[in-house]
C-alpha cells in the first residue's frame, strides 16, 4: 500500500488560511491533491489537519481526512517527520500497512505528477530511505558573502575567492514539494537529508517557496504564465 500525506494545519500566520486560500481559481491545497491523484501512485491521498474547514475542502477536492491531527503536532515548530509518522501510525492501528509514504506539501502548486512518479521509481530502484524534490542554486554557494552591521563584507569560503565558477561543485537545495519515504524511515524518524536520500531534480522556476504575501503574488504570476504556454 502507498499513501500520500498532505500536512495542512490551520494556524498559518503570515498568510492566514494559506492552505485553502484561493490560488489561480482553486483552493491552494487542491493543486497538491490533484497532482497526487493524477500521479496514479497512491492507494489513498490523505490530508493531515487539525482544522475542520480544511478537512472539508480536502474531501471536496478528492482527498480523505480520516483523522484529526493533535494540537501538539500542529504548531509553528512541529517538524515534518513526526506529522507523517503520526499519519502512518494511524493507518497501522487501523490494520493497514503502507510500505511507502509520500509527504506532499499543501502549498506546492507547481508540484508535478511526473516528478512524483519519478520519486517513487528512484526510492524503490535505489533502495533509498527517501526521495525528494531538489533544485539547484542559481549562484555558486562557495562564493557566498556575509555582511555585518556596518555593511562590511566577507566571504564564507575565502579559499574560493579566485576559483572560477565553472570549477566549483553545483549545489542543490530542497525544493519544498514532496518527500517519498519508506514506512520504516518515517517510523524511525530517520533524517530526510542524508546520503541515504536521492534527489529528483526540478527546474528552478518550479521551486517556489510561498511564505509571504509577496511570495504568493509572484507565484500566481508565474503559474498563470506557465498555464498560458500550455
């Protein structure tokens, strides 16, 4: 059995009701649910939430919301792994035994069903703990700078002051869309970012972190432009 778990708590502060706020004509969470369903990877797509309204919106979009997430796992500081572990334990207590679980973020309208499929293929073919979406930094991180209160600059890595950009290793970061994981990896709370994880590379323009109203506006512009090209 394979399930998708979409964490969606109700207490977003910087963008109130972010998970169900309309984004390009649909509740934000609808885009993640649709991508999960379209991927054909899952026996069930479930939303983990502490909020009744979010649960109802999720059900209307085709997901299930069979349990209510406890308040202790729904604050600003709760990491992702315990939330997925809680969902997995719920299914196990119900007599079901998911073998792989994919966490898909509720605010990931650029998530692509083909990338989700590729994540499952990599997870299973490479016997990994996790497979996750990643994208490359647009500038070599080895040439990054710090700036103090007096606006004075210093290099993080002074040894690369004269190294050509093309001679530096490319760096990648979490794209914040999905994390495929083996059930045992979630249950034992193994770290997601380790040598036992594999990356699914996505283009930078589809890696959009939406945390502020400015992020939201920019994401809508980009999303509409991408839709117009189809």
